[in-house]
């Protein structure tokens, strides 16, 4: 019996089952992608430990445990530090609100001072700006109160995702190379081409992780410098927190410096608020757009502008993970085009 018929039948059955399989796997896709990225990055350490203890299962468990413990300690320290500093800031604002006659009076008087400062320098309608600012503040407060429940649900989702990432990470470290070999055997390409494509994915993931770390360090240092210049307490701590937050594209670092700017405005330190706002928007915000494309482009051997556009477009298409998936897909497409060109050239030589 010819092998072609059974292969076609099995391929049709598999194609019919794939949509249902994707629906089942979809809730776990984010966790699996995060675990895959971590596995690629820390796999050298796992191999090194396996050679030392001569027990792959134990080495994988220790590597997974150490990775999760390290990440957990960093997040716990950051959370405790944020809670402590926010408590201090809240106490300072509370004292200021008591002096002003309560929180509503503090907000109103601050709005009046800001509007008055603008009206003395710019030809603007003072009453219209005051009304607009108060409406914006009320809308923002209502939005925050409405989304408290969503934030609590988000914490629960993060914990579940973390647990799934830990499970996936262990099995990827333990059996990932075997699975890749099995997948490579199913791909109907020359082994050299398949190995080249897998190498491209590996290099792109490592380059993207290096880009994320470079941006985190750069934005953390510049944020710390800005906080120190305007006199924020614990500038190094807030800079480190801003560096961690920069992992979240677009809104990461502003989650740290924008509330500080608002606090300065409420306390009447307008020049400090203006300087920190300009520093955060113009200097810190530009680091991501400059540093990441060069680091990722150098590691992935792609043009920095192309990598920058891929990161922005990936974030728009896939959310937070898009900052890694965008450049990865671009690098993979470039590798596929290169292999197609080589196969075409080889075919013309044989003609």
C-alpha cells in the first residue's frame, strides 16, 4: 500500500483537530511563551548544573526553584519598598490636606494655583481650564475606584500565571531539547535549514531579553538621576522600581514617575513637577526607542529601525508579549526569506 494515502488522511485529521486543540491551549499560551523565553535564557545554567550533579531531574528542579525564588524575592522586595514609600508619601499628602481643609479642598486649591499660574503667563480662559481640570480629576478618581475589583482580579491572574510558568519551565528545561528534536524530524526540510531556523529563534529571544534588560538598566539609572536632582526620597530605590516597571512597554516607567509629578503638584512644588515631567517624558521615555533597537538589532542581526517598529507593532498586536514576539517574528521571516533565496539559487545552479 502506498504511504502517500495514509499520510494525506492523517494530515487531514490533524488539520481538523488543530482548531479545537488551539482553543484548549489558548488560555495557557501566555504562560507557555513566558516559560519558553525563560527556558531559553537559563538553559545554559541548567546544563552546567546537570554536568555537576549528574542527575538531570534534580538539576532541572534546582534550576527552576532558584529562578522562581530569585524572581519572587525581587518582586517581594520591590512590593515592600513601594508600600513603604507610598505610605510615607500618603502621610505627607494627608498632612498637607489637613492644612488645606481636607482632600477636596487640597485638590481644589491646587487646581486654582495651577490655573492661576497658567493664566498669568498664557492668554487662557481661567474658569474654563479650572472646570476642565476638576472634571478630569473626578473622572480619573471614578475610574480608579471602579477598577479596584479588576486590579484585585489581576493579582489573582498573575499568581495563577506564575504557577503555570513554573510548571512549564520545569518541563521545558527537562524535555525541551527532546521536543525540539522531535519537531525538527517532522519538518520536511533539510536538517541544516531546520537547524538554522531554530538558531534564529534562539538568537532573537536572547537578543530581545538583552534588550529588555538594557532598557531596564538605562531607564532605572536615568530615573534615579532625575529623582535625585528634584530631591525625591530614596532615588536609587525608585529608579530600580522604574527599571523593573520599564519591562511593561509604553506605560512602564511612567507608572513610577507620573505619580511623583502629581504629588509634587499637590504639594505646590511646581518647578520640581515640571522638571521631573520633562525629564521623564523626553529623556527617560526616549531610552526605550533608542537603546532597545540597537541591542536587539545587534543580537538578531537586523536593522535597529526595523526592530523598533517590530516592537511597537508587536505591542499593539499582542499586548505586553508583543515587545518580544514582534522582533522574533521579523527575525524568523528574514531567516525564511534567506533560506528561500538560497534554495532558489541552488535550483538555478542545478538547471
